[in-house]
């Protein structure tokens, strides 16, 4: 992930793509900060799960910003944040959505034998174990609540 990020940053700089360069520099800084926080050197490589967590946090932060900018009527700033999200999402795996997410949730419910909303934690753990971070936690949580009595 680190090599890809550095190569993409170099390519963006050579192409004089200002917005992309800015986003990738910020992402690289966040990646290196996480590496230092994990006890590695700034040039240390994070595990795939840690690297994905960094990018998920960056995307989540921007999604929150989009909501806030739309709330106060700053559409131009919201569009800028959405463009940054698009750049960052290229580093995340394809997410389970719609019918695929519903099928995964139903499989997790069947696997755990969950019978009520009290078992939601077990279902979410099973979903996490089976699919890692390839799903939106809020959407999965809403599905689990809707499917369990």
C-alpha cells in the first residue's frame, strides 16, 4: 500500500495535478503518522488492515465534512470534499452493498443462530470475521436490527 501511495503521489506531482497531489500527500502523512503510532519508523509498512483503517478514517472524515458543508449551504466545499473521497476510495476494497450486504448479514445471522436484537454483537463480530472491513458498519447494523425480532 505504501509503495502504491508513493508511486501515485509521484505520478500526480509529475502530471501537475494539484488537487490529487494535495489529497495523496495528506493520505501519505496520515499513513506515516499511523506507522509511527504503531511503533514503526515513518518509512515502515503498515499491515493491510491498518492501512485500510487509515483510509477508512480519511473517507469518513470527509463524508462528515460533506454533510456539514451541505447543512450550511456551502455546495462548492462539499463538492471538493466529494472529489477527495473519490480519490481516497480508490485505495479501499470494493464494499458490500445492497443485496450482497443483505445476503452477508443473513449468513452471519444463520451462522451465529441469533434470535433477537440482544445477539446483534455476535452477528456483527461474525460479519467482521467473514468480510473484514468490506462493508459499511452503519448499514450492516441497520440491516441486522431490521432482520432480528
